[in-house]
C-alpha cells in the first residue's frame, strides 16, 4: 500500500539546514497497524506529514496505492489526501470558530458529499464516538478527551483507507487515551491501515509492529507480543 525508498527531508532556513530524514525505507501493507517511536526531534512527525501529503520530501521515492507521490502537484496531492487519508493530530487541530458539527462535516464538504448525506454521516459518527450531545458546542467548551473524539470523528468521516495519528493520546488522561486506543484497535480490526506516532510503550503495544527512529533514520523494528498471532497471519 505504501512503499518508501531512500526518503530524505532537509529543512532549510536562512541560518540553518536540518536533515530531518536521512534515507528512510519502509513498506506498509494494507491492514497493517504500525507504530513509530523515537526521541524528540528524530523525524517522526516529519515522516508522518510526508506520508499524509501535508509536506513533501526532498528526495527519494514514495508510492501510495501504486502511484508515485514525489513530484505530484498540490492539486493531485490534495485529491489523493482527501480520498484516502484521515489525519489525527496531537493538539486536535480543530477549528475554534466552527461548531463540533461543522468541524466534523468539513471533509465531506471538501469531497462534495451532498447535504442530506452529510447530515446522516455526521450524526452517525458522532453517535458512535459519544459526542452526539455536543454537536452544537464549540471546541473550547469541550474537555480534551471530547475534543480528541471530535478530531477522530473528523479524521474518520470519509472512511479513509489510511489513518495517520501523531501522538493521538499525547494530550489525554489515561481514561480518554485508552478510549482513543480502543477506537483505533477497533478500526484496525475492521480493516483500516494505521500508522501512529507515539511516545508511549503502552500505546505502541496495541500495534502489530513498532519501528524505532533515531536521527532521521529507522534503526530497528520489532513485532509486538500482544498482536503476535495477528502478525503471523
Ligand atoms: N518546518 C520546519 N523547519 C525547520 N526545521 C524543522 C521543521 N519541522 C521540523 N524541523 C526539524 O526537523 C527535525 C525533526 O522534527 P520532527 O517534528 O519530525 O520530530 P519528532 O520526532 O516528531 O519530535 P517530537 O517527538 O518532539 O514531536 C527537528 O530537528 C526539527 O527541529
Ligand atoms: Mg512530533
């Protein structure tokens, strides 16, 4: 589903050149649940952002669903992104000026879904994520856990094939964090491909395999015990 070869990313500012990724090779198959761990600054978010087409690589190859993404123009990138990818951010990234309903509805508008279908979908997913009673509220009126559930609803509303999550429980207490992890596990069981950045060994244990990054490279990979049977299949 995803093949990455010799991927590099250099950030250039006037004074400084940072080599954030220095030759990443990675294969992700349909239905994989992968976690990425490593110290702060090692390039995890950079890799996730490139995979999610929110940023572009400096060099190398990235094929997604048999299509080369490097060199693709913004218009092509955004259509691949909105049709296939759901992104969950650590800080939720909700739009404060929009209600919960409008935040969740946004990807459907981008995908030209007609109004009556949008309403059904938003209400359906809000019900599933236990935020139906909050649809008229604004993000700031919600707890962190509720905000993350809205962000998850927004990421999932288009039934994306690939879910990218950058420290999805990073700003949550353990109860809300667990709920998000259970939700991701559930989606994985239903066939979603998930790539999650995390600092938590506990969260990583929900995934099938963990790749460890350091200084812009992947230096090891392990399969996780909890999922070892799933992993073998
Ligand atoms: N827009 C940018 N401009 C310049 N440098 C950047 C930019 N984004 C990231 N970097 C640098 O690239 C490196 C990798 O950053 P990245 O955000 O990918 O790290 P991370 O592994 O996600 O860290 P954390 O665990 O703290 O979130 C860091 O040295 C960072 O300072
Ligand atoms: Mg990061």
